[in-house]
């Protein structure tokens, strides 16, 4: 658990973590590192989208399983984001 939190906390401190539902429910919720840990522990399936530039990821770290689509490429790569999935982004 400590190892997981050590990977999550840099995300929480270095970027805003958002939970985005891409279904009829279009609410966006800001998450804490603890919220993210609870989501992971719940075994809920989600798509983890890291929109930071590669340099930021190298400096601050990230979690296993993320997909990096830098903000500067998001519009042209939007089709890579699953439409019917819960999306968590940093």
C-alpha cells in the first residue's frame, strides 16, 4: 500500500486528478490520492489517462497502466479514449 501511495501522491501533488464518466452522466469530480486508492481497491475498471507531457511524467512519475496522451495531442488522439468507460485523468 505504501508503494502504491508513493506512486499516487506525486500525481496528486503534481497534477489534478479528475474522474470523468463518459456516459450519460457527464459529471467531473476532482479526486484526492485517497479517492484514487479507493477506486483502485474497489476493482472498478477505469481508463487512466495521463495528459501531461513526457517530461512531466519523467519528473513526477505516474502509475502502471496509464495511457499518455499529452494535452497538446489530445484533440487528434481523442479516438484512443474509450467512450463507454470511466476515465481518470491526471
